[in-house]
């Protein structure tokens, strides 16, 4: 028996959203994946290509989600693009020397010569060391991309550089509101939205596609440095001390050097002092520093002297040149401020995108991502079983004052020192949906010790039952918190209901 109409429907051709893109040497494939997109697939068919210094393997499809990035090539390549939706285009250069990749690779070559020279001089625990690079620039200048690229290129040739971040707005291998550092001795996770700098590259209870990184993390709990400059300086000093200790103990890391990503600063309100503090703390007493502020000067004008690379700000270049004029490192080497061109591919990220990124990072910390599912523990905890601290409300105003003119520095410092750094927090419904830091200290330690202790993890307050005096807590692992103190900051903001 036949069904009327059966066979009269014309067969539909199979549809495919795959595209082939040919990139010539030093061209870029730039893409932006919307937050509601399942992702874009990129497969390298011929040639060589990388994402921010990390190479793509031939014939493997990489999936990129919730990110804005690029694929670069030095020799030319053919890419297969699939999936979407995605906003993308090919950036071509009539003159290859105009490509930002040209500047990046020239910087890498200069730094690699310093590394090889340091390795040749290495003997026991002597101070022979590779480049120490501080990357500075205004917001949206591409400084983090430059730092990530230089770290990845160093790791590709066998180096083990130390990467440090003192910008609390974006965490390095940690949640926002922190400063942190880690050694990058292996390849980065190319598919991670942060390109190997995100929370997905840290140890977890799930499998990892690439070797994990082990960061040391300190909690700031603010969005901007200017919100609490004295405390930011304290945690940066602690982080720098840990970084210097690692460089002193590990010959391979010492020879590979260090990269330091800094926050965008307000030059009209003490911004140079903030950068100078980071430079002096990471330089230490017996270590030279190579400063890198990123942005515009021909790459072939770089020398192998100590330098600061500045990206995208004439004013920042001038201020840093004035500040470091005539100064030398502890080894007697001059400090040079070198401007570099800002890439025309840098995208200004609006607050909505940054808010979505922070939310996704926190969710990934507890639940994993599309490649790795995690199962956090949900616990009901009595108010009496936890010790939660917070910074006094007046500390915010003191932080804003402390970035002011140098004439008031001593008085402001004395005012800050007279204030408690932490105080017990009253548990209330206001804590719902906040993320708290678990400090590597004891609840019996002094407040100064607790606030400057490293972070061992984070928990989220899912709900507060004031009548029953119980907290519903989301934790990466099961088990009691013990006598570990929790610190309640003011960043990132509590807009996430992780349990729906």
C-alpha cells in the first residue's frame, strides 16, 4: 500500500556550514563568539597557526566558546571553520611588518636571547636570570594578550617562565578579585576562553586535556586597585615575595624570567605610583627588572637592555620616562621605556560582556565547562561553625584617599594603619549568592595574618536562613571547613544564583 504523496517530496541536499579560509603569512582570522552560541570550530588543514602563541595541531577541531580572539600564522595556513553563529573576518596586511604578530615575535626573539645568556651563566644558585617584563597599558590596550603570547612562546621553546597578575579585575588561574602567579612550563589550553589564563587550567576533580598550572593566589576582594590601594600594595608585596622566592630556588624558572600583567591606572590620580610599587616589589633587592609597558615603537628599535613596554598611551610613556629617568637596576643596568603599537584588533569589552565573563568563570569553578563536568558539594552549615570576616566599611574611603598627592602620603598611611584590616562579619541574608575566599590561616590568627594569607579555595553562599541560623554553602569538595577563616569581599558582585 502506498501513501499518497510519498516519493513526491524532492530530497533535500545535505547542508554544511563549514567554510575554508586561506591565511597568508602574518594574516589573522579574528572572531567573536556570542554568549548564546554553542561555539565555533576551527581546524588547521595546512600550514602552521597559533592562538596567542599556542600552536594548533593539524587536523584537530578546536571549539571556542564565549570569547573574542584570533588565530595567527607566521608562514600561512588553511583553516576550516564550522559551527556558530560567530562574528568573524580575516585581517590582511599589505605589508607584513604592520602585523602585531611581527612585533610580538621580535620581542620573543629578544627575550629568548636573554634567556639563553642567563642559562649559560647559571651556576648553582647564582643570580643569573632571564628577562623580567612588566606589561602596562590603559584598559582595552591588549596588554594581557601580549603577556599571554610571550609566555606561550617562551614555553614552546622549553622555557618555564613565571607569570604574575596584579590586576584584580581579571583573575589569573583564579576568580576575579585576586592577584596571583604561576609557572608556565607546559602548553596552555588553547580552547579555554581565557587562552590558558583561566580557572579551567587549574587542578580539579575532573580530567584535564593539558597539564594544569599551580597558582599561588591572594585575595583583594575589590574591582579596582583604587578601591583600596593600601591593601592592594600589601597583597602585591606578598605575591612578589613568593615570586622572588620561586625565582631564587628554581634555576629553570630564573633563567626563563618573569612576566607581570598590571592593572589599568589613572595617571591623574597616582597611577604611576601604583605601577612603580609593583615594579619595585617584583624587582626585589638583588634582582634586576625588565619593564614592559606595551605599545608603539618599531620592534626593531628594541635593545636587550632593561625596558618597560607601554601599549597605547603617549601619556603613560611620558610619565614612566619621567619617573624612571636616570634610574638603574640593582645590577647597574638602565631602565628603558619602550612604546609598542596597539593592535587594531583589540576590542573594547563592555560592562555587559565583562559581567557575563565573571559569571561564567564562577560557574566554571564550581560546575566545570562543556568538556569537564564537576559536581560541587552542597552543605548546610550552622552560623556557629564558620568564621566570616570582612573589611571595615570605612576602608573603601581610605583606599580612595591613599592614591592622592604625595604630600599627604604619610598622614594617609598613618590613618590607614590605625584602622582594623578585618572585622567579624554579621551573617545575614545580604550574603546570599556571594563568593567567599577560604584563607590558608587559622581563625585564631590576627586579622593582618588572615587578610594577607594565600587563598586555598572559594565557597558560594547559596542561601541564608536567619531563623534557623543555617547557611547553604556550595563548595568544590565535600568536608568541613575546619578552622579556616572566610573573607567576604566586595567583588565580584553577588548576582549569580548558582543553584537556580
